[in-house]
């Protein structure tokens, strides 16, 4: 079983199939993200069938907004549809023209490819393609059930975070092998450096990492959230405590490979982790979580490989070496009681 298949087969829920699309689906353009966010906005649509002229305004809005953030929204150097969106942003065409051209050009590949993950279709479909028979897409019961789950709001934030990561890598015009993404401890943001060594903030660390943990605490599997107003808002924690940075110059203590999301009880509760080292069983979990990130396309993939090793055995060895180093300094091991099933 491949790692991306393991991601949803170990817990085959609707939300994890959705996450597989967003995290592991092919990235040659940002249309997948725009379609996902459009479906989120249209989740209360009065009919199952969404006509293309109803989908187009929401879809084009997201593409146009992101073009203002990063002009490069595809790996291809030319796109007639993106040029139309740029013309709209520049005030050169009216919204009616944008919608007309979006219906004609915007959905040529994304509708067909949305449910494909690494060359095969996931077992759950969130819409059916009825463009040739009914002029639109038909939302399925699977989508409506997902949309009624409060987790849909976290999924929308995760989609936006994933989009920001991908478009930033494209926009910087850097080789993915030299993109380094690090964590800002103060504001919980991921950032990188431009070609001129200018710091570029990308997205929330919570939003970027939550999908890979399936919305669960890394340590106890309690449900967590990335909603700022939720009482279950996740903490961003360093698996290897940050205090070890003085003895780990070659180990990315503040890098993505060492960041996990934890519930407040595990991170800083009465019996929380604080500066203790997690038990050895959690090290294997960290490896699997990082392998999920590796299976994502750049920049997280390249960042993790740069930080921890080019091959799976190298990455295991790297984490074990870091663990042995940490254990020589932090004698006490820590593990919380389980609050849910092991789902990653």
C-alpha cells in the first residue's frame, strides 16, 4: 500500500478522502483548490445540480483573488483562462465576460481530474460530471453529508493553506530543492525566503499541518481544530523540545519536520508534555506523518527531504539519531493516555 493510499485507507472517512484530493492530488495548476473552495461556498445550494454558469462566478473569484497574491497559478507559462482573470483584475473586462469565459475555458481539466489521486480515482465521489447531459455538476450525498459536518470549515482552511504553499513555490521561481520553509514561533506562520533573501510569510502553520494529522492531536488523537475561535484550537508543538536547539545544529528543531499539532491538554495541561521527550512509539508516528508530507508535491516535500534525508531509510535514521541525542539530555519520557483511535 502506498503512503498516500494508507492515508485514507487507515481511516476511510469522507473528510480524509477530501484531504487526500487536496494534499496528494496532482498540482499543475491551482484550479483544484479553487473548485474545492467554490464547492464549500455552494454547499447550501438549493439544488443538487449546479450549472456551470452558477459555479463559474465563485470559481473565477477565487482564482482572481489568488492572482493578486501570486501571479503564477500554474506550472505552464501560458493560460488563456488565467489571462482572462488577469484582464478582469485589471479592469479590462466586465464580470459578465469573466463568467462567460470561465464557463468556456476554466473547467477543461479540473472537473475530470478532481477525484484522481496519483493516477486512480478515490472510492468516494463528491460530485458527478453532468456537463454533457444537464450542463453542470451534481453534488452527491457524500458531499452533503460532509458539508453538514463541522469539520468542513477546517477543510476549507486547509485547502487555502495548501494553495498558498503551492503558489508561493511557483511564484518564487526557485528550484524546489533550495526552498526552505521554517516556522515563526511568535505568530505560528510558515515562512520562506525569496531569491533576494527577503522573508515571505506563507500561511498558518496550523492550517498547513492539520490535514496531515486528520484533525487529531498528534499525541492522544483527541479532535482538534484550526478555527481561531474554537475551544479546541490546536497548539503548534515541537516534537523534539525547542530547548534542544543548543545541541542540535544539524537537526531542524524549528523546521516543519519537527512541528506537530497537539491539543492543549497534551501540550500544556496538568500532565502535559512541556519540555519532555515523547515516548519512542511517537517517533514512528512522526516518521509516518512526515512521509505523508513527503508524498505531497513541493514545497513541503522538498523541505522535508532537505531536512531529514532523500530516502525513507535515511529519514528514519535521521529521526532516530535526533531521538538518541535528545534522550541523552532529556531523561524523562512522556506519553499521554489515548483519547481516540490511532488514525495516522
